[in-house]
């Protein structure tokens, strides 16, 4: 995905990645408290028109 950084105007030292969960969690799975803290969409979303 070398095209993505320049396309989005990101610096060379940043590397775009995406994590896609697959499957279902175990019955006894727990979610860390830090994962439950959500940033506002305005902090994580950039729209280029």
C-alpha cells in the first residue's frame, strides 16, 4: 500500500495499516478497559473531497 501515504498526504515515516478481526470471540473473552474508551469520530476521520 505504498500509494496510500502520498495519496492521503501522510509523512514518509508513517505506515498505513488495517486490522480486521475475523471469527467470533471465545465465550470467556474479556475486553480490556482501554479498548472501551472511544475517541470522537472527528478525531479519527479525515474526509478529502
